C-alpha cells in the first residue's frame, strides 16, 4: 500500500514539474482546484513548486555572478582587480 502511494506521489511530482515547465498557466489552475489531497495531487503541487524554486535559484545564481563582476572582483582569487 505504501509503495503504491509513493509511486503515485512520484508520478504526480514528475507530472507537476513537467506541466509547470511547459504549461505554467495550466499548472497554476491545477493547484487551485479543490481536491481530496491524494498522493498524486500532492505530488503535482510539490512538483510545480520545485520547478518554480529551481527557476528562482537560477535567477539568483545569475544575479550573484553579475554583481561580483560589476564590482570588479576577481572570482578566482577573491580580491579586487
């Protein structure tokens, strides 16, 4: 029983991630729908959230590189040029 619940969760998570990546409007609508909090649906919600968090991490990573370059910091040596 627990293995089946885990499989449903993982399938939902992966589907939620892919839907958020390729159809963000659909993903936003899906998480707003009232549900019975099934393992599959919880996976969809968390998969969508994971995709969104990865996008934020990538933006922050890009911003931190830009900030250090604009300040004239040599990344390899950790000091100003």
